[in-house]
């Protein structure tokens, strides 16, 4: 599956929000859970002190806030990022 670039022009929306998510079939007891939790913390867990925050806010000056999130359920394969 390939990716694509989508440009959304919003010239009159200076204070707009953009949220994106991905459903994941994972439980918190599976072997892939811990690496995903660590990756989320490293890339976006600390908001502005994270790699995402450093890039998007400090380097590019694109936003006042940026964060990432990862969740996994204990009973069902119902995760999200």
C-alpha cells in the first residue's frame, strides 16, 4: 500500500486543527505493543520536547502544539495511533 500527499488549502483558517488517526489490531499483551509505546514516546510523547515538537514547532514554526498518541486495549485487538 502506497502513501499519498494531500494538500488542504485553508487560507482563511489561521487557527485550524488537524487530527488524524489509524486503527491498529493490537492488544497490550502482544509483543509489538512495547516497541510501539516506546516509539510513540520518543517521537511525540513529550509534546514540544519531542522530536515531532522540535521539528514542527521549533524548526519549521508551523504550529504551537503537536503530539502523538498510541493506545491498545487489554481485552480486544482495538488499538489506535
